[in-house]
């Protein structure tokens, strides 16, 4: 079941199942274990909409976001999460980097 | 130790950007190769435990992260100091440190890693203690004929707080107070608004490398050229970034300012972060007291190394800390905590997410070299290492450890 998004961003619904997860550790693991195609499709869908998403969310009190708006914010965090894979690393993991299974993300 | 300031004016190959400013006097640390012995010898490590870690003030983290409320306590095994620390936030607001030991017959007093209590009760025979460490109640007190209550508080560990950071000292009467020990570096950061920041991330890893090599990966920018060639694609190859804009030596501590490439090209995600908030990478400056103490042009951020094993790196709208915990001569636990100013809206929070994710991915790069070089040091084939002027802080850290170990 996809999680709800504000109406004007309903086109992103197919990404919410996997990418609307509330902790950094979950988003990070989702990215590290995804394929590049999957990361690319999230990135490509989000990038052209990011300014509109931010302008929209900036109209609300961050501490009292509705569930849909909160989901959209978390989806934006997932866009940020995958952006380094697309923009820098061309890989879900950091190439030649330290083993992610030995790197603890606490939050 | 107070040799006159050495003039270092390195204009080549950085002639188009800057020369290195060194604002304090520079001790004679030599400029030749450094033996790998101190990085691999167990005997040297034993000396470090006694002469460095048991004498210096050691950072434990922030009050707000560890024990924010009265009654909060936390327990930490400090292998390098040979004891288990119990930190308590008193009902009087005072932060106190103790050995996690019941003075009756030695049971561990707090058996959970953290908690909140008004009284600590030993789980062996039920002696109880106030949060200031004093003995509260002894079950069957009349059965202890020769007994002075005052002798049976929880054994203390010297503890003090600077700017919200908790430090402990293994000495009962430290040679220097915490403020004296932090010296000029503490002074430079005195007014940095640490309390206005929120904790946003924590990372850790247990790595097969000596603690000094681990630290050395974090106070020079020379390694950007290779280690961070992917994450800082345009900047990494610019000689300007390898050479600090300024270095300040403050006794055993030092502070290194990193050059910001004025032609830095932001990636699409990074450009969003800068448009709506602040990012780790150079962009616009967010002025805060304590940043850029030498007023450098093209300033990126300051690497502040507190001897022996603690960093507070500060930049425009963020700071982060590293703690390096030696486990043995061959193993170190590393911890990183990232802090950001309060996000006022979603755009700022998304920008903060960018800083966090980028820093974390950069750390995967930094950690990747550690075990290889430690192996090399053990191989017998690598007898020395050679830090150059770009790596002045590496030499200073090594030299300071030597001074302390041989004192
Ligand atoms: S050891 Fe703690 S009460 Fe006996
Ligand atoms: Fe690095």
C-alpha cells in the first residue's frame, strides 16, 4: 500500500512504499541495497520537483506537518540520500569505501 | 617547546591561491621521516595509556546527548583508562563522574547502560547512594561495627564540563584545570553557540588501526586528491585545498583552517541545499563566533583537534565531533556526532539532510584506508612515514604524543 502524499505530488506515489521510511538508517540501507536503476528512477522523478516540494512544504510549520506533508518531506530526504550515489559515486555504495556492514548509523 | 616561530611561507605549488599562515610559535618538530614503532608496539601503547590518556582531559560527549535531565546517568567502559565510568546528572544540576563500583564489595553499581534514578541501589546487597555519590542507606547498618559512612561514597572520577561538553581526568588532582588544559583552543571556541545546535546524526565503527593513524586521516586535506576525488570532484584536485589557509597550535591541541575553492561547482542536490539552507561544502558563509579565527579569505571550515583523541570541526551552520577510543594498539572505536542549527522550515531541514548524508559518505572514503596502512606498518617493510607541510597537524599530533610519553 502506498503512503499518502499531498494531492499535487500524487505522481510520486509509487516511490512511497520503499522510500518513505522515517529513519536515516532505514533510508541509507534502502539505498545501499538497491540497484542503480531504482536509485536513478527516484532521483529523476524527484529532482525536477524538488524546488516545488520545498516551496510547498515551507508554507507549513515544520513541527506540525500533516501525515501527507511529513511523507513528502521524508521522500525528499530519500532523494538526498540517493543523490550522492547518482551525482558522485555511480554506485549504491561508496566505491572502494569502508564496508557498510561495519559502519553503524545510530538514528 | 617554545622555539621561535618557524617561518613557513609555502607559495609553491599554491602560488595562485594562498600561503599557509601559522599564527603561534612552532616547536622544533623536525621534518624528517617518523618511525612506525609508536603505531604498532604494545609497549608504546601501554605508555600512552599511562602518560597520555591517564593525564589528559578526555571528552565523553555532550550533556545534552548523554544525560540531559537531573537523575540521568550513563555508564561507559573506558578500556584505555582501565575503568568503567558512571556519569550522573545530579538533582542540583551538577555533572559528576564516578567509578561504576559499589564500595561495599565491588559490584557494578549501575547495571544498565543508562537510565534515570533518584537513588542508585546496588543489586548485590542493596546499599543505596544519592546522586552526588554519598551513601544513603545500608541494609543492616548495625552489623558493620567499624564503619564511617563518609568513607563509603561511590569512588569519584574527576569530571568537568566546558561549553556543554563533559570531560573526565583519571588523576584525582589534575595538573591543569579543564579550562587551562583546553587553553587557546578552548578560548577560540568559547563563544561558539554549541547550545543552539541540535544533534542530528551519530555514526561509529570499530576499525583495525592504531588510534593515531585514525586521527591522522582527519586533520589534513592533502588526501582529498585521491580519497575524496569522487565526493569533491572539482575541488579535490586543486592544490589550494591541500594546503591549510592557517594553522594554530595551542599547546598539545591544534586548529587547521581549510581553504574553500571559490570556483566550487555545486551538484544539483547540493545547489538545492545552498538555495534553501546551508550545506557542508563551501557556499555562503554563516557567520558565528569562533569560526575562522585567523580571518582567512576563502575559508571553508576549521578542524579543531583536542589532544589526545577528540575533534570539534566547525563550519557555516554545522559542527561535528569525532571521538577516537583506543581498544588496543591495533584497534580503535571511532564515533562521530553531527550537529546543526535548528531548522526553521522544510527547506532548511532538507539542506541539513544533505550535509549529513554527504559527510557520512565521505567518512566511508576516509575509513577505507585505515586497515591497509596499519597492516603495512606491521609488515616490517614500512619503517617510517613522512608527513609533509600539508600534513603539519599529523606531525604535531605525533610529536605531542612523543613529548607526553617521554615526560
Ligand atoms: S556490593 Fe554493593 S551492596 Fe554489596
Ligand atoms: Fe577525509
